[in-house]
C-alpha cells in the first residue's frame, strides 16, 4: 500500500496538509485531512478541489487532479524521464511521487508517507 499527503504550500516555509492519497495496488482513494476541514485557509481550497468533502473518494484510475501533474505521455522525452527516475511499467504513482506533483500554476505538492 502506498500513501501520500497532498499539501498546499501557503508560503515557502508553510505547508498545510489537505488530504491523503492511497493506492492499495488495485484502486486509489482520497480523503481530506480532518485538520484541513477545520482550517479556514485550507477549507477554502477544499471547496475548489474535486473530491467529496464528507466521504472517501475511490477510483480505479489515478484521479485527474493528480494525473494532470504528470508529464504528457506524448512527450518525445517521456521514456527518458521514466529512465532517469528508474521507473518501469509506466507507473503513474511512482512518477507523481518523484516529482512531488508540482505544477507551476498552483501551490499543491504530494509527499509519500514511508
């Protein structure tokens, strides 16, 4: 089982935990962090995210919110990226975790819980 926390970087030195992404080997789940639901700043972010506020959300595929944080498979250097990180079998979760899911357009990032 792989688990990762979705954070929001409110400031360079301040990360707010938003929720937990879990992959059990067959399907993904996402659940909001209880403290985020009770935090005014985080609660505003939760309102724009595509997950159910009250329940765990499940999917057989990596959620679009996370998959859009991966390099496009049509990139010429896509396989070179996988090779650089030692990722085999096009493992989306592995790739998400090695790049922390960062995008230049927002302040979210993902960190694996080991």
